[in-house]
């Protein structure tokens, strides 16, 4: 009788609820029974695999991938961690399941940075999406509507680089200090405005001295440090990133108190720290790799200079020249592919239970995407040879599908919002320097093209010789 009561009109909702619940349970059990256990190496209790990865985890990850496949698990202290590798798997996951891996794990180090309210280290929610929208729009506007300001800053920096390089009188020297100061100066002026003598600015000198990593710079995104600039804000004159951020704050009516999704004026101004962290050290290391490669491969350098002579001549290089310089662009892409300045990016966190290659990754699991493996995947020929031509088609034009396979700036929800600015910066620096300089490898010096693994992946110390170039 009780069963018949369920089917009565007054209890139809209960019947449907029980039926749907039963279906969900059956389907879930079926999926779980078909899911495979994620393979992985043995690790120590408590510390897991931390002591087993060595100074260069990329080599160990390459070994694990050969043994366990594109998806395997390790244990980083108390955190179960899944490493996702390979061109096809990484691209597929980031393009089709981006939201499932768009969170950051609540590491204590991340929590210490503005309680995970910065753009780089935040949780994944509506607050983050608006925060990212604002941060990305500022970079896009600066790189397009205000590109002349960007070019002026970089042209000044190129002059400094060329003067420093040629001052060495063709003798071997390490370009590290000059490159770090130039890229630091660019991102500093992007954030705070163009200065006449920025290298004499005490604030800039302190900035260069203290901050050389994403985490450290992001900690400095305190908007109270920017108050003198905010007092001179003019909506008709967008001078730098702070002004553009202020215009967004006004547009979205943000104040000192959180809005309905938890975003404040101070949070948005704090994006300056994210710009500095993502735009300083990685860009410097990427340009150091480029200088190393063009010195090691003089034929590649000659082709860039032939392109410069044909398309630009003696005039200043501009960002719009990128479209007419496929070989130069291909060289930059090849450097990013092989060197992988951010080989593992920042850790992600699964936002829900999700399947990858038949393995279920549980919600809350730390996930690391191995971008280095993408650049050295078997889908590329000669994965450790420097061959920019791989990015060009038979007509000598850039192959779009190949470009999209370079994931140096990640992809999906956590793609670096400054990618367009960084690409323009590297192009302007490389083309402008090679327009005026011949970069040579010193006699008797052998370059080690294996990098040093740290917050970024950067080249071991090396020397170059520079000759002034006129045509």
C-alpha cells in the first residue's frame, strides 16, 4: 500500500526524486568502476616525492612520463598531486576542461599573499572572473590603443642595451645585468609611467634590488603605495597601467568595501603586483634565452637581420612590424618552445571530480601541467634542435596551428593576461637589438643549452661578444 501511495498524484515529486537519485547512483558507480587508478612512483611517507625530484624536476618528470604515461600522480608533502604531460593531453584538457582546473590550491604560501585575493593566486569564482576581465582589458588596451607609449619606453631601453653592449668593445661579457635592468625598467614604467631617468629613480632601484620572482613582486601590490599617482588621475589622459585600472574601478563602481561578488578597489589596484611578477623576471629570462640562441645559431641571426633590412631598414622597429616578420616571430616561438621559461607554470587545483584520459582526478587535487613536455613532445621533430622553420608553412608564413601549440603562457581560464604585451616586448627587443648589433659567441666558449630550474627556467651564465652593426 505504501508503494501505491508513492504513485498517487500527491507524491509524484517524491517518486521522481527517488528515481533520479537511483539513476545517479547507478551511473556514478558505473563510471567509478570503469575509471582507472592513476599510476605513479613510490614516495616516502609524509614528504612524498619532494626529495626525489632533484635540482631539475623536469628530468624526473620526463622519466616518470616514459614509465607511467601522460597522467600520473606523485605526493608533494601532504598534497596529492597529478602531473599532466604531453602536447595532446595538455592542450585538450586546457581547451575543453579549463574550468575544472582553474582554481589555485590553498597552499600556505599562497594564502600569505593577500589571503589569495590577488589575480595570480586567487580562488576560482565570479570574483576572480571579473578581476581577470579587468586585468586583461588593461593589458590589451595598453598594447593596442596605447602602443606608442609602450614602443617609446622599449626604444629607450633598446638604446641603453645597445650602448651597454657596444661599450664592451667586442670583448666577452655576461648580458644578464643589462637585460634584467632593461626588462625591469619596462614593466616598472608600464605600471607607473614613463620616466626621464628611471635608472636614477630610487624607487626603481629598490624595485630591481628586491624583487626578482613572481611571488615576491606580487606581495608588493599594495595600492596604498600608489596613492600619490592616484591623486593626479585624469580620465582624459591614460598615462600608465595605474590610470587604466582607475578607469575600470570607476566603470565598475568599486569602492573600499567588497561589492556583491567580493571585489574591492584595492583588489583591482593590486593587479599592479601581478603585472610586475609576470612581466619582469619571465620576460628577462626569455630574452636571455633569445640572445643565447642567436649567438649559438648565427645562421638564424642572419636571417632575422635580412628580414629587418628588407622590411624595416634603418627606421625604428614598431609592434605593427610583427605581422611582416615571420622568421623573427618564428625564432621567438622556437625559443619559447625549447626553453620553456615557465615549464610548470603555477599549480592548479581541481574544482570538481573530473576524468582525464580515463583517470578520475578528485576535487581538491593539486594539478601541475608540464608545459616543458609539450615543447619536447614526439609530435615535434628534433625536439632538442633549434629550428624556427618548423613554425612556417611552405609559403614562408606563420603556421597558426603550430603557434597555438606553444603553451608558454598557459591556456584557458588561467592563461597569462599579459601574453600579448610580453610577445610585443620580446619582438621589439630582439628585432631592435639585432638591427643595431651583431651577437657572437666568444671563441673557445661552449654554451650549455640546458637551463637552471627555479621559479623560472633560465640559461646558465654565458658570455657574448657584440659588434656594432650599420647598413
